[in-house]
C-alpha cells in the first residue's frame, strides 16, 4: 500500500537509506525502493535525487562501470563528535570545540567517504580526548602506517599530538598527504616518508593504521616494540567479523582493548599497552 508523504519526509528517508546501507546503492534501486512505498512516479523521485545532488547532500559515483548514489563529501561533514572534514576553501560555521580538517578529493584512500576512515578518526578522538594519553607529556608523536591522504596524522596533530610521521609506499599517496599537510598548515610537524614499517626503530605515543586484517595481524610484534609505555594504537580497516581475532591476538599478553565501534560491517579498535612489564618474546 502506498503512503502519502511530503517531499521533506521522502528526502529524509532517502538520505537515511543511503546512510544506513552497508553496500553501494544504484539510483535505480533507490527509485524502486521509494516508488514501492510512496505514491510518486519514478521521475518525481529522480527529481528529488537530483535536488539532493545539487545541494551536495548526495553524489553520483562510478565503480567498475556502474553508477551509484552515495553521501556527498563535497561539503563539510562531521565524522566524529569534534572532527569536521571539508574540501579546501569551503566555509563552515563550526563550534568552538570543533576541529576542522581540509582534505583534497584525490585518489588516495581517506577523505571520509569510507566507514573505516570515520572509525579511525573516532578512535583517535577517544584516545586523545577521553583518556590521559597526553597528560604530563611535553613530547608526543604519532605514526600513521599507510598514511594515504594523511587525514589520520592530521587529525592526531590537531587534537594535540606534537609531531607526526606518515609512511606509505605509494607515490600518489605521499604527494597527497604532503599537500593536505600543507593545506592544514602542518607541513613543519608532519613528516611523510616513502618507507616500510621495518625501516623504523622509533617509539611513538600513538600509532594509527587503517589497514586490512592480514596486515594488522602481521605487524603485531613490530607494534609491541614501537608503542611507548602509556601510548595507544588505533586500528581500522577491519571487517566486523574479524575484530574478535584482532582483539584476541593483541590482548593475549601485551595490550588491552579500551574502545571498539562498528559501522556498516566495519570495525575500529583502540589498544593500550599493559602497564605491567612483559617479555618481548
């Protein structure tokens, strides 16, 4: 049975469908879902979609030759309680306690469109704002493994970390991370290097990694050695059903999991080193 509703209510539901979906949705699928529920012709629904695209609420994207409709990140978007991501040059009226990060829409992963980026930013915010991680420390540093756009290192710096190192082996990512650091006036605090984790022997206050499950499992022994006592490790890039295995490995001897959150089938985790002494092997 069709329901009667005004355009405002339909737009709200349309945005909710996109926001809550765990998979990408084509314009045709969206039109079919709404036409089955409301007494609107598909051309009217297409008009509503075009209006939301024009207002930068939604955006058309193309993946492997198919067109999808997704939430737009061509305008300021709040991704956590305090962090706003926005394209450069776009004005935004923010709250006093907001942190606004300008990110170019490049090819590197990390502009906030994917749930793993949002989860990693929330994990960083938890580690730096909800704990005493920075308390009494004059020198603090973050390592962002596989830095991509550099957004996680930039987030940590703007939330209070003093210096950042981002590592990646992709030349495009390195360039984009450097560009984004400069846009946010952090180029003097954010060193971005083309190198692998094995080439580093420094300890860090905070380590972030938005990487897939096998890599996070493989770098376990390196992170034991590289995380400062009283520091933290923030993970994302994990499927929801993989999180338990990551937690089991990292909490077996050396870490405790203090935070976890899930969004659209993906998970974010925050680990803190155990305060008691432990054997490295």
